[in-house]
C-alpha cells in the first residue's frame, strides 16, 4: 500500500511541477491547454492547478507515504 501511495505522490508532484512551469512560462497569446484538458482555460488556472497538485502530492507523501519511526521493540535491548 505504501508503494502505491508513493507512486501516486510522484505522479502528482511531477504533473504539478509541469503545470506550474507551463503556466508560468507560456505566452498568454499562444496559450493552449496542457494535454488537451479543456477545464484549464488560462495560464493562471494552469499554475493554480499545478500548485494544488504539488501541495496534494507532498501532503499525501507526508501523511501516508513516510515510514513510522522505529520504536524499541519489547524483548530487544
């Protein structure tokens, strides 16, 4: 399960980074929706979606993808 969470986090972070970079660097007159996603209508929306995906991926990784600290197990010194 942890590997699946990490995979989803990597995908979210990668796509989010791509959307942020594309939304920040594209010329407004020549903007086309990335990957044909018609819901993203402008460069600022693209950057906002990317920021949301980045934050979602990092939070998901921090909450569910990290290993728990190793506590002392009973019977071991």
